[in-house]
C-alpha cells in the first residue's frame, strides 16, 4: 500500500503526523488532518487552505466559503463554521 492509497493517505493524515494539524468542524463531524498532507502552511491565504481542504474532503470549495480559519501559535489551525451569538 502506498501513500496514494486512500486508506493509507487517510491514516497518515489523521494518525501518523507529528507536525501541525488542521482541526476541521464540517458537516456535523470533527477531524484532524496533517498540514503536510494538505500541502499548506500557516502563511497560506484562506482561499488556498479552503481549496486544499475541499480537495481532501472531496467536496465543492463553495461548501467551505463561510468557514472561519483560526491560526494558533503552535502552528495548528482550526477551520470551523462562523460563530453565532445571541
């Protein structure tokens, strides 16, 4: 099995990474994906990050348009729906 095998890719992206992670809350679930799998870094533009996440999740990037990306001091990121208060 190679990294191109979807099962191995998913396992690497969610379990084997020691580097920064993207925590994603989308479509009723949460998951962590290694940033090296997404091929993005903290300095990337939000649109570039959303395109990479959409490709990984195999969804249309339009579905991620309203999502908020938070960058953390430790290099991790969080992608989440916008917060609604009140």
